[in-house]
């Protein structure tokens, strides 16, 4: 029996993609952004503040989104809360152990801040791999040291990242809230999203406090809700996911190879491979391919397991993981 995607997001994204891209009839196309969105958005939260979990995380979930949370490890007294939200699909990364300016540290102290914080997070939140870092005070150290422990790290220079970042250890972000020079309102943040859409890039939002808590640069609850509402209303244009998942997707996309193994009247047999470590890089890539004429009733499998798909305007759209087995599209 033909399957469709479990959410309307992929179906609507597929319609949008058909209007904007036109691959050759014999080619598979890997989407720039998941679900063939125009831009990517990640919400990142620094300092492990209570309102981030009592207000922001549930609000993200209300809209079907997830965020990335970065505790200062020495100050954590709520590991159960972090574990809970990791289980809900959110990301837990590192904001170091002591929250020191990293560029001023000697090599041993820098290694401690990078490695010890990650080890403690993984010990207390077993479901996380702790793969990303946000620099205290946005102070970037020697990135070779960072790369020993993390796949990506965030700075704060208010730029839209291109689809392929120039430096994964200097991913830009936009700090929002009362201490921001420009981004204190929902309208100003939505303006960032619009710029990301125009550029086809990745927009990373940096949040500290929500509403009236004791943390740095509070951002109003109602304004946060308005930004999420905007993204939910415009989902064909925006893919919202964790900082780590977007970083993984871009690396997978740029390194993946999809090829046609065999094509006959009954099935298409495809291979999706990547040289990257599959234990780390396991985010599904969004793919589309023209279907042979009159193939309207099909089933799609990866490694002999059914995967969801949709068909629109003669193209089939599906998500598949590199190195997770061959893909077959069978004509029923």
C-alpha cells in the first residue's frame, strides 16, 4: 500500500521544491536543507537557566520544534531535567566547565574546559553524544583543539551561515534579548528569518534568559512565541532543528554520493554512501528523483525496511540515511 509522509511538512515542501528546482530526468537530488526547505533555523540556549526549560522548551515542542541547550557544567544541579529534554529530542551540548574566555587559556586548561565538560555531560546524560560547543563570551580559541572533541561550535557575529559553512568551528549566531543592539523584538528576529530565506542559509539564534528570570539579556515570552508561530506558519520555507542536526546534515549532504545501481520495469535500486562516521553522522537526507512514467503506486525501502515518501508532479521524495543500506523504489 502506498505510504505518504507522516506530516504535512514534507508534502508541502515537495510542492515548493518542484516549483524551484529542475534536476535532469536521470538524476537524484539531495536537498540543500531537509524537507527541501529554503533555509534552516536553530535555537540555541546558553547557561542552563530555569526559564529555558519551564517556558522555552515546552513552547518549542508545542510547535513541533526542538532546540539546543548549553549548560555551564560546574553550575548544573538539574541533570534529570537535561536528560528529560534530551529524550524529547532536544540537544545538550557544552558551554565548557568554568565559562572562561577560552583564547586566554594555556593548552592544558583549554583541554580541561573542552574535554572535562563533555565527559561530565555524557556521564550524566547518557542519551547525548555532546557533539557541539558554544564559546563563553563568544571567544573562539584554537579550533584545532575544539575539533578533537566537537563537530561544530558557535560564535556570535550576527551573520547568516551559507549552506556550506566556511568554518564549522566558527558558526555565526544572532544574540537576542534586552542586551542586543538590534534584536529585542519578535519582528526583528523574524527579519533575520526573512534574510536567511533570501540567502538560502542557516540562521542560528542565541538565547540566554526568557522573560523575567535572573539570566543575561532576557527575551519576552510572547516575542519568543511569535517567532515560533511565524516559523510554524511558514514551514515549507524553514527547517527548524538543533544546531547539531543542521551541522550534521550539511556535512552529510556535502559528502554523500547517491547513485543508481539498477533500473528496470519493477524497481529502482539506489546506493547512498558517505565517508563520514555513521555513528555520528546519522541525520536523514532529503532526496528526490523523477519516477518512471506511469509509476504511481510504489513502495520505498532502505535496507529492506519501509520508509515514508510522497509523490508530486512525477517526482518521488523520501528521507534516507547515508550508509544505512541500499534504497529500493518498487513499482507495485
